């Protein structure tokens, strides 16, 4: 079996708020929900493949999210970078870079912050 990236798991402060962001703004779908001692988890993914994103909220001993400097950004491949970016901004989320077509690669990228301040890179690929 070839190696692939399965999923990333990030802590969130309010799992329902984060679920709404990733489903309503980004367009991911809930694949599963899990309750284990001290943690509520939701796994999200796109309908057409790719990796998964797991959200986890601690019930006991929850702490503010400390981003440190290890996680730089989370890529989200989207069909229309401008539309997703504008939908996020209209819903009150912070834009850290308006969508721009890059000369170096055939892509348009934009950046927004999710409800917990994670940097989300919206990436739209173009035909060369």
C-alpha cells in the first residue's frame, strides 16, 4: 500500500462553531463523531477524496488553544477561492490575504483564520 496522509487533528475551543465553519464556509462534510473520555471529536472530509480534518474539543481540563509556531497553515483545496474567501469574510471571519492569482504556479490563493485562529490557505488550481 502506498503511503498517504490520512488526517490531521486540531484542538478547538467550541466544536459546534468549528463544525459550522468547516461545513458551511469551507464545504467539508461530517464523516463521523466520536465521544471518548474527556474528548468530543468530529472527522470532516470532502466528498471527492483527499485527506481528512479531525476536530477535537476537550471536556475536562480544556485550555486556551496555544498555536506556538509548529503549525503554519492548513491547506484547503477549493473550486472557487474568491467565493469561499468572500463567504468567510461575510460570515465575520478574518481575512489575512485576499485571493491572488500567483504567477509562479497556476493557482489562486487566499488566507482566512478559522474560529480558533488557525491559518487556512484556500487553494484553487487552474489548468496550465
